[in-house]
C-alpha cells in the first residue's frame, strides 16, 4: 500500500496536535492560577506559626509557582491538596481555606492550636475526600457540617483531648463514601446512633478513649466492610451485637467498657480473618464462646477481668493454632488448666491469673512453649511444682522469659531454672511459702526491673551487695521475717517496700542520698529507731513516704513539710516523735494523706496546712496537741477524713460561716478531748456527704493518683532515664522485641501500681462499734462521727438525723440532755450507735427499731424511762446496753415493768424539773450531818487531832512496809514522824 504525501502531512499534523495538547495539559496541571496563589498567601499571612520550625509555610512567596510550594498539590492550576502538618501553627484565621473549592485533601495534623470557631464553610469543600485534623490541639466543638461532606472518605480527628462533640443522630446517606473514621482520644460523648448503618463502606472505625456511652445499636451488624473496630476505653453498656457479617474484620477491641451479658457462639461465626479480639475489663459473663478458640487466623485473645466462668475445655487444633497472646486473667474460670494450652507453639504471652483454677502445674510444661515471654499463673488455687532440672544443660530447654508471675502458687523454694533466666524484666513470687535466705544470684539479673518476694517466710538476704549493677525499679520484700540491717544497693530504685519486717537500721545510713530518685518508700512496721535522717529530704521525686509503726524519736524534720509539688502521702504514725508539727507547708503543697497519729507531738495544728488544698485525710490523733477546733481547715474542700482524738483540744467547735465547707467529710473523730458547748447546727448542715443515702455504686476504696494525668507507656520509658548508656541500649534492644501493645498490656495489667503509677488507697485507725480498728482501705461509702469523751451539752441536734449515709455515731460520755430524737430512724444505714453516759431522758423511741443494720447499740447510764420497745431487734442487745437507767423495764432487763414505781414515767417534763427527790435529799443530809459530827472535833479540838494523827500513823506503819518512825526536834520538843525509808534527818 502506498502512502501519499498528504497522508504523511495529516499524520504529522495529528502528532503535533497531540503533543501540543499534552504540553498544554501538563503546563496547566502545574501552573498555579493567580487567585489560588492569592488565597494561599492570604492564608499564610493570617496564620500564627513558628518560623524557626516551619518547613513549608516559611518558603511560600511570590517568586515561585504555588503549585511547586511544599505542602501544595495542584490540578489544572487549582489547589487540590494542602498538607500543613507539623508546621507549629498556634492560631490564626483559616477562612481562606474554604474558598479553595477544588480541595480534595486537607492535612493540618500535629499542630499547636487549631481553632475553627463557628465556621460553617466546610460545606463549600464539596470535593474534599481526605481530612486530617489529628493532634491539632482543637478546642471546643467541631463544625457539624463536616459530617455533610458527601465526597469524604477519610476523617481523622484523633488525639484532640479538648475536642467535644456528638455523632449526628441522623448521619446522612451522603456520607456513604466514608471508609475511615477516627475520633480516638477526643472528648466526643453520647450514644452511637442507629443511623451509623448509613456508613456502609466503613472499614476503619476507631472511637477509643472517648466518652461515648449507651448500648451499641444493632445496626452496627450491617457494617459489613469493617476491617478495624476499636471502641475501647469508653462507657458503653449492655450486650454485644453480632458482627458475624463483617467477614473482613481483622481487629476487634472493646476493652475497658461496661459491656455485660453472655456472648453467643454465633457472634464470631465466619470471621476467618480475625486476628485480634480484646474484650478485657468489661462485665461479660457465662461461658467463653467456643468459636473464639476455633478462629483460624486469631493471634491475640484477651478476655481479662470479666466474669466468664466454668471449666476450660481442651483447645482445638493447638498444634496448628496461630495464637500468640492468651489472657484469661481476672475471671471465674474453674477446674484444671487444660494441657492443650501448653501445645500452643507460637504463644508468647499466657496470663491465667486471678481465677479459680486448681490442681498441680509442673513448670516443666513451659519447655514446650519455645517463644513464651510472659507467664502468669498468680492468685489461683494451683500448686506449682518446680522444674526437674538435673544438669546445667537442662536449663537451655526453657524459654527465655521476660515476665514470670507465680504469686500465691504454694511454692516452697526458688525455682532452680531461674538462675539461667538472664532476660527477666519482672519476677513475682509473692504470697508463697518460700523460706530461708534470698540468694545472691537473684540480684545479678542484668535487666530485672521489678522483683516482688513479699509475704513469704524469708529470713535474710545473701550478700555481698556491692557492685551488683542492679537496675531494679521495684523491690517489694514486705511481709517477711527479714531482720538486722536493710541494704540499699540500687540507685535506680523507684518503689521500695521493706514494710512488715524486723529491720532495725539502713546501710548506708544516708538512705536519701543512696536512692535519690525513689517515688514510693514503704518502711512501716519495722524496728527502725533514732532520729529521722535528714537525707530523706533529698528524695526529689518522692510521692509516698511511710515510716509508721517504728521507734523513730526526736522532731519531725522541717524539710519533710516543705516538699514542693511532689509528696502526696506522708505517714509517721505510731512512733515516738516529739516537738511541734512543722508549720512550713508551702503554697504548692501536694499532700493528699497526712498521718502523725500516735506520737508525742505537742503545740498547735500548723496554720500552713491550709496550703494543702488537695488534702483528703488528716490524722493527728493520740498526741499532746493543745489547740482550739481548727476551723481554718474548712478551706480545704477536699477533706474526707479528720481525726483529732486523744489530744488536748478545747473550746467550742462552731466555725464562722465564711470559712468554707467540708462537704466531702465522711469520717470525723474528735473523741477524748476537752471540747465543750453545743454541736453547732450550721457546721452539721455543711457536711453534705453524710446526707447522701448509701449508693452501692459508690462502693470502692478512697484513693487518689500518685501522679497527675499519668500515661503508662510514657512513664515506662521515663523510668529508663536512670540507666547507664550501655544499659539503655541493652534494654532498648530487649523491649524492642515486644510489640508496643504487648508492653502496654503488661504495664496496665501487671505493673500498674508497681511504680506508683496506680492509686494509693487511704488507711486510718478509728474506733467503731466500741473497738479500735484499722481501716487499711477506706470504703468510699463508709462514714463515722465520734464526739465521745468531751464536754458537749444540750440536746442531740436534729441535723444529725439528716445524715442518711452515716454508719457509726458515738456521742457517749458527754452532757447531752433531752430526748432521743424520734426521727433517728432516718439513719437507715446506721450500724453502731453509742449514746451512753449522758443525761438523756424520756422513753426510747420505737422508731429506733426500724434501723435494720444496727449491730451495736449502747444507751446505758442515762435517765431513760419506760418500757424497752418490744418485738424488735432492740431486745436482741445485751442488758448492759440499757444499764444505769433506773426507769427502764422489760426485756432484755430482768426488771419487769409492773414492779417499777410510777413516778418516773408518769410525771411531765415540768414536774421533772420542779419536783424534789426526798430520797436523794435525805441521803445528802445524812452524809453531811455524819461527816460534820466526825470532822468538827478534828478541826476545833487539839487533843482529838493528836489522837487521830497518832492512830492514823499507826495504821499506815503496819500496812506500808516502806514507812518507818523517826524522831525530830522542833522548838525544843521531840516529835515522832512517819517517813519513807531510807530517811535523812
């Protein structure tokens, strides 16, 4: 076929046209339109950012085409993508953004402060597909029209702690393109709407660490494209809907919520791609769905701290299982641990603690788990038998563990295979039956961070302790029989517990200089003596110091009271400390718990205590303080417990109304002082916490964080700053083997509280039900008032009967008068009532019988009259509870009501006050007359005086052998005088 010249011409022309078109298109694709550049420059000029840290905005100018600027992408001259992440933007005006109508991608993540105010122009960005505002320090609410962007596929608002909002009740169908939604670590709240089903293409839904609540809508079962679902750390309740239609689901995390009920096995049918299931820290109950263990791709199964129960069946297909993490701790599983668990060859974390498993487990079993790193059998009913190791080479068959927890496993010796566990990070052998000496090799583990050997029968510690190179952060040896000198051999220690032993001294003595970075220091209930060493004040990071129940003497070091911002707990109770309480508490005082009970302290309550505005517990009982009632402490609004008993306080307890209120006060003990006057109504009315009826949801223990806004992983890393550089490298390599989520899991469930990162639970000693008792953990709902052994007077205030949450009331040994209030029946949670040794009168109100929780009652030695109410539990109390009331009759007293003279119960109040009891008067007159007949001759007649003196001396000489007669000369006369032996003339 021949080609004509014209054909070539047309062909060449066509090529030129195509080339021109391509050139024009390419040019226009990267050529920035003027108005687009103007918008970008206007945006730059209206933003506040750090020019020294900027890598994008700082280079925007008129010289270069805006489509070539860093962070800017264009199409046909229009800006379609804008990335200003990590530009240190701290404020400004973003209005120019909303005029870039072709914008498809906007990334403002990781900036200092993004504030949109009430902008509603997001709806102008109708082509926007990608919006990332994560970690941008957004404050307030996000504009609601963001949820109306019909083209949006990715929305990331995560890590904005001060960002509030709700998911729209009616999520529009226009959002059907959304496949990624991340609101984690924000303050979003409220329930999830049923309209969530409109997000049919959603593959990632992360709502973790928010404030969402309510039950999950059943419509979530229709999110069939889900791959990643994380609803952890919220307040969701109710049952779990089925996700068995989400066949692509790989990660499923609902931990740390309030989900409840049983989980049907069908919920997990067909989820062949599921890799991770975390249902921990909820309230699920019943049997574990059998389908969970049969999922072919499952690698992580976390069911910890629920209410699952029953025996565990043998696991299917263990030899081919992909399971790497299995955590069943904190449930109610029973029976033996199935042997098939030890056939899960890929397992590197196995936690079965805090259940009801029984039987015998041989440590040899873990030889079949070559990848095992964390092994936890603590707090069951198991008997763990040490490994049968005959030769040194047998050690090599054990996996190299990072964490071994065998607390309460009935061990009677240190497992021998431990000698070879050079990679151990955490070892817990507490609450066992191990006797003898702590071996020296246990201090030589290179990476050991936490060692707990508490509550055993250990008697000593094998040295030497020099040059061990230990990196221990936690050492807990409390509750043993250790004695002598307490060694301090690791400067990296963060939490040290030597309490409940018999240590008598430290080595070296300047303990504060040896462990300057300690956070928690427990030395209570030992035999430490002498003055408190000044080096305690050199512990810069100290949060908790407990030196109680020792034999420390001298004064309290003033520097302990000047601790700035760090010290939360200071307990020096049960020692022999003397002098004044230091009045040096700074304005930055961070104390929550202060206990100086049971010492020899004198002086007054320090006025600077008002600087401790977060104080919850103040115990100054059993000292020699001389002061008036500390009204100035009413400015501490957080105070829950105040104990001033057994001191020398005096005066009235009425406070000016302008001094604040103790609305949270739940325990007040003023017993055995010299307080007087009336119980002031205004003060009683301010104690709001006592007026709340007991709420079962309030059960728990009074506690507080030793750190503020703690982040477990963050502090896990901070603690390693005390390592040497070489140790840091070794530790980093070791921890790098563990995935971050594994470290997080171990820290939160195993090591929480190990470094003081957890919460300190308050303890005080009170008198309740007539007996001294130590509340090691104060129930949030427990309440007590003790005004006994003072000089209070007047009637029992009606305001006391408003304390519906009160558990114990003691008004004994005062001068209260009048009647027992009939509406005392309002105190329906009262368990102990002591009104003895007062001047109360009238009849026992029958309403008292309605107090069904009342276990202790004492009304003795008053002026009560009439019949003890019958047919009630009141008659179940001993007769001693009513003794000393001459006018009372009926069971349990033996005095029948028909035998009593009628005068006591028949007279009116007026008659009672004006009548004369002639029986008593005659006794008084008789005594006066008889005494006068005897004493008058002694006063006026010398001969009688001499006779009486002679006879009295003779009697004393016979009955007191230490006395003897001597003769003295006075005024030229000789007298016989009785003196103590030996005597001197």
